[in-house]
C-alpha cells in the first residue's frame, strides 16, 4: 500500500468541503475566516483507493490543521510522519527553516518524535518548534544584563505608537530595578510597522541607562494570532492563547534571562487585554512577580493616555493635540510621516484596539 501526497485547493468548494469533513471527523471543527484565510498551502495524503487519509496546512512558517486517519491498521504513525515530512519540505521550498506547531496536548509526543521541541504547554494546547533560528538563537542575541544587576524587570509592549503612557511605565520599572528589558511585539499588523515601533521606543527611552529595548522576535507576537483552530469555544480559545503566551514568556524568556518582575499597565478599556493581564498574574508568580501600574492620565483631564487616541488624531490630522500624549521623538516621527500614516489608514489599516 502506497499513500501519496497531493495539494488540496481550498478555493475549490468540493475539495474544501471534503477537507473540512475529514478534520471534523477527527475533532477539529473550527474553520473561522481568521484561521483558514491565513493558510498558504494545504496538503492531503491519499491511499491507493484515492481516499483522504491525512492532511496538514501551512500558514507562514506554522503548521496547522493536521490530522490523519487512524483505522486500526497501525498506519497512523507512518501517515503522520509522511504528512509532517511533506509539510517540512514545502516550508523549506518557501524559504522557511524555522517551523512552529500549535496543537492539542495529545499530539506532543508525535511531534517530538519527529524532532520538534516543546516551548510551552497549557491544558488546552501547546507550541512546538523545529529548525533554525530557534529560541536558543534568539536568547543568545539578546543583550546580557550587567553582572552587577540584582533586580531585573521586563515589559512587553506593542507601542503603536510609543506614548507618554508607555514612557511612564518604563520609568517606573527603571526606577525600581537595576536593569529592564523592554520587548517590542514583533508583528506587522499595526499602523506603525515593527521597525518603526521599535525605533520609537528606543528613542523615547534613550536617556534611561538601565533600559534595553529589543524586538520580541517570534516569541513575543500578539497572543491573539496564536492558532486556536482546535478549540471550539471562543472564551476557552482566549484562555488558551493568553495562557500559552504567559507560559512561553515564563519558561523561555524570564527564566533563562533572570527576569524577576514583569510590569503591566492597568487595562480599563480592553476586556481581552484585561483577561490577558489576569492570566499573567495567575501563571507568572511566584517565579516572576507581576506589577500592575495605574495608567497615566492627561494633566488637563482624567483621560487615560492611549495609543488609540493618538492614532485617531493622526487620522484626523490634529497634530496640535499630540503634545499631551506622546514624547517629542514620537511627535516628530508622526509629523515627518503623516502622509504615509494617513495613507495606510485610507487603505484600510485598522486603528482601533490597543
């Protein structure tokens, strides 16, 4: 018996329906647009009767929607390996040699058997990695804390863009600790690109000698981008995504770097981010203390300083009101690049959210 690998074209309604049914029969029933639309390629494994017996998909450098037929013949292990091998080959051809997998806990051993390493695990799902560069490479390239530093803190921020509120949070951490890592979320889905956001944070904290600003790499992206295709309930999916993000930070970032404290801004407006903060407080201690700092308010009002408000002013071109909200370095960048930023908004860039 010889099984063969072929592409499944999800733009074909018949092929897509058969693919969804195969996955649904194996407990994967979430086909939301945000999960399916990110897929770059889907492979199918077919037996000698041309029946679908396995499948897996690629989204960027992530493997998802993987399942194989277990018909009791003992072939499921070999089929799993064949599908994963074909996906790895397709990823290599696309130039991806670092691969991530988000999957159910029961598939941990199967992926580890073919060379994947578990980065973090929750009750709902886990993240594994294979290839290079990897988490070890990422950590090796980070600036090292000074030997004299007794207290080491961290902040993870999107900074879209860097505001006086972000600056206030960094100042609090810098005053209370010997050394502070500021990780900038690495994901180009914001109005300000990752490189722009990182530059603004670096410029806005340049006078703080004990602060180092670094790109979050593949390990600090938006937790909401974590594939959750195998979890049906939306609230449960968010709990999984936030818990996985917190566990990943705790085990792979904080522990090896000696980070003892993580600083957060209070989140009075975003329900999802408030849930995320709650998850961090539940998972990081006792190894990592969580300090929640009240958000900075404008001096002439009780309004909280937010990046959302800044983006709204950019849209309307009301730069005269930026003074209360952003440092001079951010204000200058916005003034110099206003046309480009407004063009991004006109083309459909979402400016709501955090």
